[in-house]
């Protein structure tokens, strides 16, 4: 039961992370610098945790040397998630991005479990799990799908990128869970993942600087003056929490159910944030369709978990 609660809490923190990072991006004027700031905060936080709870900061290369190279790539999935979300949101809207990401996340999670890929527990797909997944997707459609059908027209590349974002979400959960099992430390696995993510962001920045110059890093094409504030680190702290918790629960519950628990928590918190106008976001009422959608998502998750 604790694992289920943790998976749900990780999902709850995802819209908070997105909101904080979105606010940070508006201040910094650059999604890439925002990614670096958030990731650096996560690295510092996890480094402090390791210093307090374990034998200091130690990357166990020897323990992982006899395992596939992909076991180190969970952080790169995080970079892919961040970048694809940035590209998709202005083109197909937040609702359609969430829908397509959720589809990719759920389907990939179930496939990973069915064949035990990426060292995940083997959990075969059965009729109940398929029905549960369909119910969850219908719930997502009710929560976020209304009025977004036109987003498909002429935007196939961004539709594909949103699905890739969902695939990366599921793969990241599986990889970080596998790494945590190999080195026997979810916290160290999270620390490694965040450092790999930083390498990903810095690599992207180098490519952009080489291709477009410094101005290419910024939303409006020109550098902006900004004042750094302490809350900008909070996006990274929530990111570390999400990655760390998923690394703990994925080997226990399986990638598919963890992704769906994340999704239910994400949708529920997203509705709450819309309702209260968190961090200046325009308030949006919780309609009957959205409430029914959330209940369907919870019901679908229960079916997948228990049958």
C-alpha cells in the first residue's frame, strides 16, 4: 500500500514541478537554462541526501559495469521529456500534449511489464489490464480532451513528439528502477540520473550555441536580465523527489502501474492547480466531465492493480 501511495504522490508533484519550471522559464527567458537550473537544484539536493544517509557521494561504476549501457540513460529520458514538452505545448496545446503523452506512457508501461523489459518485473498483459488501460485513457479524454480535436490537423510531427514524450516517461521509470536495483540505492540512482540529465542539457546548449549563437537559447531571440530567486530551485527539488520515488516503487509494482499512478496523481493535482490558480495560472472550474474523468482514471488504475 505504501508503494501505491508513493507512486500517487510522485504524480501529484509533477504539475507542481511543471508550474514552477514554467514560472522560472518566464523569468529566465530560456527553457534550456531553466532545465539546467532545475537539474542543478536536484543534484545539490540529492548530494546532500547521500552525504547524510549513506557513505557519502560515490558512483558505483564497478557494480554497474557488468550491466547494459542503457542503465545509465534514465537522465537522458528526463531531458527528452523536458524538451519535447517545450516543443509540443505551443503547437498542439497543453490538453492534447497531456493526452498523447498519457497514451504513450500507459501503452509503453504495459509493454515493458508484459515482456519484462529493462529489468522490470514480468507482469503479463491480460484482459483486465487492457480494460483498465482503456478506462484510464477515456478518463484522460474527459478531463483534458474537450475542444482539442483540431490540434491534430497538419501537426503530425508534434503529435509524434508528444507520444515520444510519454514513451520517455515510461522508459525513465523502468531504467531508474533497474539502476536502483543494481546499485542497491534509489537515492544514488536518482543522483546519477540527475547528473546524466545535466550532461544532456549542456550538450543541447553547446549544439544551439554552435548552430545559432547565444540568442538561440532564448525564447525571444535575445538575452534577458533577470533576478535569481530561491523558489526557482523548487522545480528541481520536486523533480528529484519524483525520480527518487519512482526508482523505489518501480521494481515493486512494475513500470505500467507506476506510470498510471503517476498519471492519476498528475491529473488530480492539475485540476486542483487550475481550480485555485496556482502561481498566477488562470483559474479553470472543475466540471462534471472532469470529475467523472478522474473517477474513471482511479477505477481503471484499481482494475489494473488488482486483476
